[in-house]
C-alpha cells in the first residue's frame, strides 16, 4: 500500500514542499520514507491505519516503540496512532555517504503480545554546500615550466549524496591555465589545472584564480577557493663549495653540541636564486652518523657520542642546493683522535676455581686475558695481584698472563682465597680495572682425627640397665668431606678373659659408648677401654684414646654373717654361767658387707630378746654382753635375734639367731634344749622335698606298671603264636640267674645297715657283705638309743629251684 501525505515546511526554509512517504504493510511490516531535517512533531505515518489496528487496541496494548540505537528520532502518539518526529534527523550523521539511508524500529503490543517492524528511510536534502579544505591555495611555478604541465588541485567535499553531492568544478577564465575534471572509480570528482601558455615573470609575477565547485541540488549550492600563483625566476647557476674536500679532527671524548667544522658554498645567482641550503647526501639507511649540519650556516655539529674504538674516521658527502633544486657537492672527512677513555677488561680465559692443597709451587691456577681497546700507550696494560697472597702473575703471550702458586698451600689454615686482579694501562691519566676471583683449596687426607681429650672418664652406677649410654666421645678432623667423616671403633682387648665387645659397644657415627651388660662393682670396679677414630680418606688416618669407666657402688648386697654360722636347726650356740658378772662377753657377731664406703658400714642391734634386761649388743662391734647380774628367775633358754644393717640408701640387713643357755652344767642345758622345735624354714624345705620325692616315686611306679603290662601282653601274644605253630618250647635261663615270681635279679642276699638319729638329716646307710640281711629299727620313744636286730637266712643256690628270701 502506497500513500502520499503532505508534510510541513523545513525549519528555516522559505519554500514549502510536499512530504511524501510510502507505506508497505506485509505481515506486520511497514516502510516509511521521510526527508531529513524535519521539525519535531511533524507527522511521519499513521501506524494504526496502516497496520489495521484500532486506536483502543494501541491504548489497551500499551503500544510502545523500540528503536535501534540510542537516539529516539520518532515517537508514537497512542491517542491518534501516529508516528511523529521526536528530534532532529540528520542523514549525514546517521549514514554519512551510505545510500539509501534508513533506521528500523518496532511497535510492541501486549495482551496479547504482538510485534510490528517499521523501517524509516531518510531522504537526503541539499543542506550542505561543497567546501574546500583550505580557503586559499598557494602555488609557486617557475617561469621556465613547460606548457602542458598539470597541477593537481585540492578537491572539495560535499556530505550530501546523489544529485545533491558535488557535481562539477569551474575555473575563472584566464590566458595561462585551463581546468580539467576527472571522476574516480567511486564516483567522486577532482580537478587538475594545466599550463596552457608559458609564464613570464617579467610581465606578471603573480596570478590569482578562482576555483568553484557546485552540486546538483535544488536550489544549487557551491563553494569557492582562491588560487594564488607566484611565478618564480629561472635559475641558471649552481652553488659551488669553497673546497672540494674538507677535513676535520676531533677528540673522541668531545661533548655533544660541539661544532666540528663549517662549510660554505657560493651561488652566482642573485636574490632568491642565490640562496643556498646545506645537507648531507648519500647516507646509508642504517647509518647513524652523530653529526648534523645547519642548513643555512653550514656549521657541522656533534649530536651524539663518538668512539675511536668503533670508528676512527667519518666520510660525509656534502650538498649545497639553491631554491630551484640546483645542487653542488663536496666531501668532509672527520678524523677521530684517540683518548684514554677505556679501562682494561680482564677475562678469565681458563680458570677452574679449585686447586688441591698438595699442589707444588709453580702450579698454574688460571690463564688470564687483559684487553684494552685504546691504542698506543693507552692500550698497554700491566696485571698485578696483592702481595700477601701465595700467588704471583707471570706474563705469557701478548695480553695473556698466568696465575701460578708461589708457596705450598694448606686448606686447614685457609680454605678459600679471594684474589683481586688489577689491570692498569699506561695512558694519562692511567685507567685501571679490577676483578675478584675466588679460589677454593680442595682437601686431601693429610690430617688424622684428634680427640677432644686424651683420656675420657665416665662413672656409672652398678646394676645399670643394658644399653645405657655411658658417655659420648668426640674427635675432630680438620679435613673436609669424606676425609673428615669419622668412624669410631673399639680396639681389641680383654676384660676378665672376655673380649671388650661383650661388655661395651660404640656407635660408629656418633661415638656414643653403651654398656651391653649390667656391671657389678664387686667384680670389676674400673674398666679401661681403647677407642680408635678413623676418617674416610684414602688411605685412612686414625688416632686412639683411652676411656676409663668407673663403676660406682650401689647398696645391692646385704651384710653376710660370718659368725656364728647359721645351720638348718637352732642348736645351743653359747652358754652363760649364772655367776656371770655384768658385762660378761657372751659372744660376738661377726659380719661383712662386700659393698664399699658407707654401704659397708655395719651396725648391730637386737630385734628379739627373751629378756631385754639381760643382754645387749654393741652397735659397732657386734659384741653381745650381759647388762646385769644373772638371777634364778632368768630362763635357761634365751633366744636372741641380732639384726646386722648397713648404712646404704636404702639400707640392707641380715638376721642371725643365737640360742643362749643360762646354766652352770651341760646336762641341764641338754635337757632343756632337747625339746627345741625345728626351725620353721627347715621344716618348710623338708616338706617340699618330701612332696617332690613322692611325686617322682609315683611317676616311676606308674611308668613301671605300664611297662610291665606291655611286656606281659607281648609275651602272651608270643606264646599264642608258638602254641599254634606246634614247635617245642625250650626254656632258657642265663647262668646264675633265677626268676623268683618274675621279680629280682640279685645273685646273693646283701646286708644293709641303717643308722638313724634324732635328727634325720644325720642318718646314713652302709652296705655290708653278702650272705646276711641287717635291719635297723629306731624306737622313737627312746632318745639317743638304738636297737639292732639281725636275722640271717641261708640262701640255697640251686639252679632248678627258685630263690627265696625271708
């Protein structure tokens, strides 16, 4: 659908025009066409009508415009359904030279959601005039310029497009120049001015032309520029330098900005044609000459640093040119004079940084190269080192030196040398440089391990736990690395006939000495050990030291009673007459303690006394004495318990029991002491042995019974085999052998004599001769008496009759 509507006149325009637009609605798409530069509020299109929508639908659907970009060029009037201009539309700003120019927008309706696309094309209007980049063009043309020469002119620019853009150029009529127009491939136009008739400066030295550019819009717009042409005089003389070759000399340490030389050229022309400018020519692209020439005065100035060691001279081509490009040439040679501006450079041509300490004097440590870029005496150098070092410098080849040893080295005294090399040239003033090198002296195994002590002493308490560390020895080796790695060993030796290694061990790495067994002060009080320390060098070096281990006594032994001697039973030991005076010496307890020191100091005291008022024991000597007169009331049997105690911490003690009889005669003593009960400890031991004997006898009896039954069964099975085999049975008996009821193998009857006393421990058994049997019967009701009954029976020694014993 195409519609044509009338529009409002443009802002500031004096003529009106019809605003036409084209609307196309296909599947919700509309296209409008409007001119640029319309005022705000002007009608663009009736959206409601073109889309077939009711005004109420626009209102209820909250219709709104969604425009691409940030500028809201148009707006929607919901009440009328019209799209109107919202802000100034500049086609050149939106699209520049692009044609056609348009922008898109969408109308969005809600409830239900509908979307309509609208494209608005912006038509160009001729609102811009062609414009030149400059208000005036200045040209200088020599009067000798040949006819037909073309001069390119600046082009005008018109941002409008189409017919409204730049269409043609025109030049104000004159007798010397004509205008030629051309079109580029993109449609743009440009102009050239061609010299048609020769210029004559003497007739007219300047010309002024007007160039006009017009577009094709309606109304037509144009732009102009003034062309000012200056006619130059013809140049028929070239500049000439005053010298064909210039030479200059400069020190290399001259500061930038110093004038090196000044050149000059003369042009025979007068006035403008006689002006000369200077420049360098034929310079390489990668050249960086540190010089510059003043174009007007010909002064050559230093702009950067120069170095004799890099370039000894510079050769520069000079050019003098007049305003018309006519040139003259010359050459400049700049000689660089050397100064002593370079310090010597020290280089280690060959240097390992290590030397063995056993190297003899004269050993080469390194090869040194010294270079100085200066020439002559400025480049002659001398190399020195500190005088207090065991090294010296020898000159080898030119600029090469060797560093050699002058003395024998010892790493243990000084393992590293910091050597400062100083190189000095012969310039004035002299320049020097230094270099510090480090020389490490490598180790050889020339030192044996040294113990911190010649003799080590250690103390250990006896009864120590096996594995306890007694002490740690230390040996040092001033060597380095593997040569200083020390291992410890026990040297071969005996202690009480046993190798020392059975008593002690040593950690090969740490030197810790440990006891392998519990030590006993009473056996050995002091141990002497030899330890060897050996390094890991090749060959190894070693040294020895002595270790004395003192065993300290511990109160681990109780006192031992020497007198009176203790037996299993408590018998009469001492007898005190009733007439004994006060202080009567009954006996003396003698005891010893194998410990030493205060552990062996013994003291005596009574623990148990029948009558405490009758006896006392000496605290230090163990003497038992009466402390009062014996009376008839005192019992005959006196039992004393003496405790012997040492002075150790904790203390140990021994107990001795003494039986003292207070009587004047032995029979009285005997009758009293007969009823003494056996000692409890003895009875306990006796009971244990009796039970053990009973168990052994029972075990043997059962074993014999099992063996006898097994033999009987075996013989029965053999007899059954013989019975069924029908073989004769011939019994055989060895000589002088008789079988009495299957038991006994004795050839004769032996006599046995058994003697039994009151104390069964003192009984004995004696064997008599064959032929009789003696039996000793003890009557327990009688004391110290024995009855002996003998019975004899002859033994018939007949081979066919059994042996009988009664």
